[in-house]
C-alpha cells in the first residue's frame, strides 16, 4: 500500500482563511490518493485503503475519456497518524513528507512551517535518497499498481513498464536491485 501511495498519493496542507472571524488562519493536513478508473464504484485499491484508514470520496470526470479520477482524502485522525507512520517506515518518495506531517501533528513544528516544508519537499523528489532495503516485493507491487503498465508488444510478448518521472533514481534503484 505504501508503494501505491508513493506513486499516486499526495501529502498536503490546505490553508483556510475565515473572513467571518477576522481573517483567522487555520491549516488542514491531508493525505489524498487518486486513481483513474472506468467503473462507477471506487477502485479496489482505494477501497482497501479506506477500510483501514477511513477517508472520504470525490471524483473528477476526465474530458474526452471514459475513465474518471477517484480520490480518497484522509483527514487528520488517529488512523491518518497510523498511515503516516507506515509511510515514514516503509515509504521512499513520500517518507520525508510523512515526517514533516508527523512533526506538525505532534506539535514539534508549527503548521505554517509544516505547510511550507511540504511544498518544498514536493519540488525535491529527484533528490530523495533511495534506501534499497525498502524496495521489497510489496512496495514494488504497490508502486506498479499506481505507475505500472501491462501490455502486449509486437510478436505477442507481454510487456511490463514502470514509470516515475518525478524520481528517476527510484527506477534506477529498482533496476539495480531486481534487474
């Protein structure tokens, strides 16, 4: 599941300004996971994540395509905290962001600083240090669910592809470890 979140997940902070309360500023830290899907019900992977960690559904229709994008958004709860701990322990791309969110939720850094750090980390995916011990079959399976492709090439040969344009070092590490 953490590999899937590394591929199709987003750890974010939303800033809310309440004009009715004199411009009072608040922040909401969320985990969102999205997946394109052609059925009228949410994809099974997202259903499993919701079963374990809660969250709410939203959809966005894709113009000109038969698929719509399903989003599962997990608000700050004890379950979100558990998921952040899993991402910190087993994740690669999103692990630094999980650490920031945990520090915010535990009061170690303030929310405004946490929002700024999350924003900066999203620009630094290419700099993420890859811990090859985390490249387990379960992690790669989840990443493949998010970023993979299965097809038939010329000559009826099966073709598997895995893409990750924001963190090419991850693909290199997978190739080095698993061939």
